[in-house]
């Protein structure tokens, strides 16, 4: 399965279960986020983060993408991809803006 994942045969919403490791089905996308190594089908996964307080942004990259793509905001919307949004998130985090 690792070879199939490396060759991009799986979509991020595909549910998988590593029979020798997992007890529950998990999406490939979630497995990628929680894997402790690059070989997601061979490494243990971290427990999901507990939910934060109401209104707390769980994924700042998704929030940045939605802000910059908002056509009703006072700025010109940008067509940011996820990689560009991640760069912005890293810059904001580096200067102490969560």
C-alpha cells in the first residue's frame, strides 16, 4: 500500500485501515497529517489533537485560503494554492501571529 500511496493512487478521502496497527478506519489525508514518518503505512500515528475552544481556528492554512479568496472583503482576492497559503501561515507564525 505504501508503494500505491507513493505513486498517488489514493485520494485523500479514501478510508484505509492498517490491519496490524489500526483499530479504526481513517482517511488517507488524516493519516498523512498524523503519521510520525514519511512512510505513512509503516509508521505509528499521533492521536488526534483535542478540540480547541469554540471559534479557535484548527487549520490556519485553510483559514488563510478562505480569507484571501473572499470576494466580499476590502482587498482583491488572490488565487492562492495550499502551498502558497502554507508559506503565509509559516510567516505569520514566525512573527507570533497564530
